[in-house]
C-alpha cells in the first residue's frame, strides 16, 4: 500500500514540474526554438499571423547612377518583438518615382531575410526613389538617390555684332550616353536663338543658333530638361563683342567642285575701322584641307583669307576665331562631285498591292565613291505586267546624290519580279530594279497532321490549316477562305481480323462506287439512282467547323473536320478551300477517305466503329442495294 502511495506522489510531483515548465499537451516550443530546445539565434517558424516586431531595410548601394545597368540590392530582415528572426514571413516590396523592383525572395529565409533588386528601368531622370518593405502590419522605408544625368552646352564664347554661331546642347546619363526623345527648353537674355524648344536626337543632342543682334554685351544661353526636382540645366556665357567679325566670301549657297581651291575671307572691324594689320585669325573646317594647313593667318586691311579644298563631297562649316578673345563666326558651303561613275537603283517597297506606290531611288557616285550632285537622271519602265506608271521620267540629284520618282502599280498582277524599272545617268551609266505586284491571294494550301481527336464515343474531329500567300510566298492577311466538304464516293465491304490481330478491310481492295449526286445539287435527279435505293449514296458525312475562315497575319487559318465514327473508311470526300481577293480566285482541293482512330481498330474484342459490315453494304457491286443500316 505504501509503495502505491509513493508512486502516485511521484507522478503528481512530475506533473507539477511539467506544468511549471509549460510542458502540458497544449504547450508550444520556446521562442526561437522550433523543436523546443530553447536555443537562441535560430529563426522561428511563425503561424500565418506572424507577430512581426521590426522590419530592417538596407540598400546597397544607397546611390545609383542613371546608367541603364545600375542596380541596388534591397534587403529586408524581419524580427518579432523579442528580436528573434522570423522565417517564412511574406514581405511586400514597393518603389515610387519610377523605380522598378524585381523581388528575388519574397518569403523570409532562415536568416529572416527577404530581398529585391532596384533598377532605374531606363528612366534617366535624377530623382529620389522611396523603397518600402512591409511584413504583417509593420513597414519600413528608405530613400535611394538616383543621379548623374546632366546637360551641357558647347560652342564659341564670343560672337560679333550682327554675327551668329552654332551651339550644341547635349543631354546625357551618368555613363555619358545621350538621352533621346526628351524636350529641351532654350533661352537667352541677349540676342536671338533659332529655337526655344527642341527634342533631343538619337545621340541626346540638339543644335541651336545664336544671333548676336546689334547690341554688345554678354548673352547667357540657358538649356534645361525635365521638371521639378529632376530638372537639369546648364548655361553658356557668350560675349557679343562690339567688333564686326563676319565672312564676306564665299556665299552660303556656293558649290565648290572637288579638287578646286576656294578662298574664304572674313572681315574684321572695330568701331567701324579695320582691325590692325597682322592681327591673327584662326580658321578650322569640318571638311576639306586648309591652306596653310595650320589655319592661322593674319589680317590685311581688316580682312583675313585662307584657301580650302576637298576630295570628298558634302557640306563644310568653316569657323574663324580670334585666338585672344574667342570671337567667332561660322560659314557653311558645299563641295560637290560632278563626274558620275556608278548608279545604284533601289525601291522603297518591292512587293506591292494593286494600285500601291513605291519610291524608286537612284544614288549616283563618282569613281572615288563620292555622292554626285546636280546630275539629271532619266527613269523608264522596261517591263510591267500590272500596267503601272511612273510619276516622272526625269529628276536631278541632290546633295546626297539622290534622284527619285514614284511608281504606282497597275490593276493587274505582274508575277514575281514582273516589273522592271531602269535609271540612266550621263547617257550610258544605268541600273535596274524589279518589283512584284502580287499582294493578293494567288496561292492557297490546305493540310493536316496525323492525329484524330475523339471528343465523344460517336464523333471524330480532325484539325486542318489553310495558308494563303501571294506569288512571292508572302502571307496574305484577312483573306476570306470558303470551305466545303462533299462526298465523291463510297466503299462496299466489311471488316475482318488480320494476322496481327487488327480490324482490316475485307476484301483488302473493296468495291469503290462513285457518288450518285453527280451534279452535287443535293437532289435525286433522273439517272442518278445507280443502285435503285431511291435515295442518294453516300450522304454528306463530314462538316467543316465553319463555312468560311479568315487568314491571320501569317496567312494561316485553322479549321476542323467533323464526322461520325461509323463513316470512317467507307466514305471518300473532297475538301475544298476557295479564296477570292482583288477579283482573282484560288481553289485548293483534297480527296481522301475519312480516317479511323487507330486504337478503334486495334482491339478485336470490340467491334470497329459502325460494326463489321460496311456502311453501304458488302456486295462488291455498285448496282446492288444491300445497304441495311
């Protein structure tokens, strides 16, 4: 008795100890120890409603360049109210002001960490992006500075009264890459700018001209892009000197033959009087060779002149500068080649719809590959099955060596390369280009694969595709394709078991009978009832999923053929697709027996579709009506 009392007392004592330690049936592991070991530093595995205490948010780096490949790693560490790292907690990241986040780990790992990557997403604005991470009801934000985009102005520091100079404004990101397609605002407090608002080109630049006017002083050119806190701006001070510093020769419309030296002269006056003889003027040019090559000459009687020649055609801009004050002036004129050696003829479009137009462009070059200006080009049609025409038979080459005419396609197809156009320069130098007027439905194909679908126990469905192309094989979009599936004959026979235990036709070459509806009007006309059944055999066994379909951008259109399973192997049909475009018609047909699903003929324990006897009888004679189904 005393032993039982002692055992009961020990059990009660142990229960009290476990209760005091939280070790009853409903107890949970100690915080930070999923297995109840009580160890510190290990993350908990929280429930769906995790008790999030803090969110730590870190960005590395905290400043980004505006280059396209700049990125910052965003790390969020989640802890509970006791500072224990929390595992398996979903974290929501967000960024404003054009920042783009790629969440690389949304659920916290064993270290309580979730992460994302911040990029500028090709937004080159200088700005501050606020990144926010939220876990449960707790969130934390931090700012990432994105900077490096700048705008600059380059050009002469001084111009003369009444003179003008060109200035280039460039908008670039932190890598120095030009930013295209951005509005740039321009202004000056003195003189006149050629434009006040321009859009940056593909290299991020715009060009503007400052005219000095008749009042001396300092003009401040200001260029700016973007707005608000993202705005970037630059200024350029330009002295509008009291001097008169302007080119007097040649005229801006001057054309100089290649290899011929052209004298360029600038006149320099101070307070209406010629500058002192021997004053230096520095010349430079964007094309051509200066004489003397240094470009440095001195004035005489208030004028300074220099020679320039070129071996390649195109516009040159000559700049004259006072080396001391930066006073500057520009003059542009053109070097031209005038001896044609070759011609290249191209068309803006070589495949045309009926009545469509194409620009026919001739480019003329000399023996040194220079573009040749002011040459008369004659155009003519050598061959044209479409009946098209040219807008003009003559044109004169421009500074790019180009002359052109417009070809308009006729109302008929030409066949592939059926239009040939010739351009001739200097009476004997010629080239040709060929066009095709055929962008209408001239080719049609229909086809299928090797699979049959069995949507239910009584029907088969077979997928088909129709493809519409022009004479060049180019796809024709939005062509209307009409479909029909009509019977052209039937077989008479039965099924037998083959040596390899499959259902096969018996005899192996069953009697074929032509369809009785010879005029395909759907009515039993005199002389059509060959077997005396008083009805037409065979019936229309198959139907297309639609009576007409429309081709997509790749020229294709899909449709289905639906027919009863019991008609497979016994009925031959003709599938017809017809397309009409621009008054022309193309027809494609395909004859075949309605096929059976292989698996329906491979199990001889189950009758083939429709039974073992032929759908239209077994007698090998078309005049016999033994159709009993």
